[in-house]
């Protein structure tokens, strides 16, 4: 029996890909006031971004105990080996919750074969790592082989992104109120990445067009020697036009042919805001 790949909704993969690859997705929770939503199930990101533009403020929480338990028990009862590829533990408590739930399920189902990995990745970086694991599972590779390759791919995944409004990062505690206010006045766009699972600012750039150019330059500095055959992730906060512009620059510079372009999901988008633009690629050849 092939390995079942499990992830959470912070991987932000498009639904058709999830269905095609047979991935089980555990939803993170999103709140608007007292109203609770399941990321990408009872709330879509287009609605979320529209409401955020109107001033509504969302909060998020880790995946629920019950949703994790349900998917683990299904695998245990089917006697199917499983691999949970989790959102960075630095950004969510979902990984820790999954480890706890696994130990509880093992008491009832001692034969459960389940590995759990903290990818230290987020959004499309997380999603690309999950996608490679699912392709390996479809090809019939063993649980041990998939875990080893996924650890490598997660370690070498680059996340380069920018946000349109620093206010959203301020709300999440990423920048000071003063920095957010001045950044808005001066049209300053931060360039950030993910290091060891945490959001780290790289530099500040004035103007959206310059940000796109700089993202491609950083890709050249950090990317693998041959980027042309990689699947490149461009995930956006309801800004397909900017995503397509970035794609064109990357095609011209590196000759890349394979892209996943899709909106950022609700759990990540609630913190990054509308018009976020994120670029994901490997800094070393991937293995599978």
C-alpha cells in the first residue's frame, strides 16, 4: 500500500493538485470576531483578502485536535503507512499538536506507521515540499525514502516574499508600529525570507517594481546552479497580475518552464495581507 501524505492547509496547494495527488489536508482555523472558519473549506482566500481590504481583522489558530486525530485514525484503521508534512513549528503550534495526537493514537493503534516532519517551511515553500513527497508516494517509494528526501528538500527550500502593507506584519508582531507607519508613507516594501522556520527581513526597497526585480536577483544569488527544470512557486495575495509579471522576469532570466501560480491560503494570508507576493525555489538540486 502506498504511503499516505498528510499536510495542513498552510501548504497553500491548489485544490486540483491536492485531489490529483491524493493528499489529506488538515485545515488550520481562522477567526473573524467570534466566527470560526476552516481554512480553504468554509473560507476562501479571495473572500478573506477582500474583507481585509475593507478593514476586517482575522486571527488564526492551529489545526484542531479532532481533525488531526481523525486523519491519523483513518490511516491506522486502514493499516496504511503515513507521513505528516507539517507547517513550520516557529509559525504554528500544529506540528506540536500533531506529535501529541500521534502518541495518543498509538496507545489505541500500536501498529500505526506514522512519521511527522517539521518542515520549517511556510506557504508555497511548504507546498512544494509536500508535492514532491506526494509524487514519491504515488511512485510507490517507501516511507523511509520519502522522509529522507523530504527532509533534504525542506532544508533547501528558499522563501522570498514581500508584502504590500506593513500594517499586517505589525499586527503579527513582525515590525514596529513606527516602521509600519513610515513604510506606508514612503512606499517602502520589505523583502523577507524564512530562515530556520522564522520570518527574517532581508532588506527594504522603495516601490513595487523594484521589489520584483530584486526578487529575481536574490533568486540568482541563492538558487541552485540550474533553475530551468525546477518547479517554481509564485503564490500571491489576490494579485495575479504581479505574479505573472514575476513569472515573466524569471522565464527571461533563467529559462524556467514549470510554475505553480496560486493564491495564498487564509491561514497565511491573514498575517501577510492582500497583494503579498511570494517566490519559492530550491537552492540545491531536489531529490526524489
